[in-house]
């Protein structure tokens, strides 16, 4: 059973899939940082200094009564919150990843279409006397028996 698993795991598709998952995870981390550290701070600044990761609604207060200045402070005292700012960051991250995957798939599809459109080498030619199709290497037409130059 261990030998069968080893054969399965070492197949090309499984290894390629594993590499893709690892690269995808790393890409997801980069996009999350891009959204949280590069895109959202300027947007928050334009909206009056709002930190999107600290946007939340308190459903139930914790050990200390609110209001809480940050999400971390609310969670520290055990308040029950809806963290819609973190959700908004996640949605933007998803949209960026989805757009990047769309561009990748689109590029792959264009490459495949270019390969499929490549013209095939001709295997036949037309006889100059009777205009029938004959093999490319023929020196005499099998239909009209004319010699081909």
C-alpha cells in the first residue's frame, strides 16, 4: 500500500498540483498584504482616516463596557463583534486574486488557440492536367497518367 501511494504521489500531475497550491498560498499572502498595507490605507485616508480593519459592530459587550476604539480592544475583553472591515479587506483580496487567475487563464487559452491554428503541412497537390488531388510525392498522376514536373 505504501508503494502504491508513493507511485501516486510521484506522478507528474500530483507534483504539479502541489507546486500550484504552494505558489497559490504564497500569492494569496502577497495579495492580502497588498490590500491591507498598500490599497486600503490610502482609501481610508481619503475617507477621513478610517482603518478598515477596525470597522466592526459590537453585538454584546465584554467584561468591560464599551465603546471600544479598536477591534483588538473589543476582542481582548471578550466582546462579540461583527468585523465587517476585515470582511471588506478579504473581499477585495479575493477580487484581486480572481482577476489575476482570470488573466492567467486568458493567456493560457490564447496560447492554446495559437497552437491549434497553426497550418498543417500539405500532403497532397493538384494535378496540372486533370486537376485531381494526388499525393505530394507523386511523379505521375494516377488518374490521367500524365507525368508531373
